[in-house]
């Protein structure tokens, strides 16, 4: 008789999203938002596209005209 080793639950963030090896969410939109918040323009793991990350990038303040 063999016994399966107990498995540790997959790591998740505070919102319940599974985490990738870099500690950021695996879910595309949550990952893009997290990368944009860190100022990243590309995903080092290649899980989400640059255009999705750009969509979550904070808006740059408009330049004031004098």
C-alpha cells in the first residue's frame, strides 16, 4: 500500500489569485496591473503582453500650458 505525500496548497495572493514563481499573480489582468504598478513595461516571465501591461499603467499627468 502506498501513500501519497501530502501536498502543500498552491501559493495565492490576498485576492486569491495563484502566484507565479516571481511572486506576482498568474491571472493575466491581475498580473498586468501588478507589473504596471511596479513600473514594468514587459513581463519577465512572458505570461502577459506588453499592450495589456500598458493598459494598466498609471496615467501620466498632463503638461500644463502657460
